[in-house]
C-alpha cells in the first residue's frame, strides 16, 4: 500500500523536498532573519501543507480491512480488503512475511498485490 502520493512535476521542480523546505523555514525562524523572504516562506509553508493534506487524504481513501495470521516458524500472513469483506470472497491482497533471524522477506500471493485472492486460501497460494 502506498501511503504517500507522488508530487506532480511542478511540485517536484518548484517546491524542492518537503524536508528541505521545512528545514530552511526552521533555520529562518531560529536565526531571526527575514531576508525579505516572508512571502516566499509563506508560500513554502502553503506548499508543504498542501502536500501533507494530499498525503493524509490518500491514506483515508485507501484504508483497508486487515487480517493477520502468525502460523509459526517466522511466517505471518497479512491480508488487505475492503471493510465488510468475508474470508471466502476473492477480493483480498495477501502478503506472506517470512522472518529468519533479523531478516524478513515479503512475498505477495500470485506475485502481485492485486485484490483477487481468498483469505481462507492463504496457506495454499503461490507467493513470490
């Protein structure tokens, strides 16, 4: 699941990274210098807030129901589907996490994150 939306081309070219903008704003505030950049700083803040707002809206729209099943030996299955979905509906995106020591591998059912699997079949699906 992608949590952050991609910035459009003009946002990428004009705004710089959100982190660098916020750091420059903090630097200006901490140093007490205005350098006549008040309008520019306000626009930077507006751009950052717009990006943050877009990100949170994307999260709200893409929130899915979650199931997990830890079957032992470091294997956990996690399923995503719309609220109200039953375990026998073929509308699940299922990922298998396999942990070995400090390493973990994530593999999707059918090799993709499509919402076309049955949660109850998670143990017999093919993962890659």
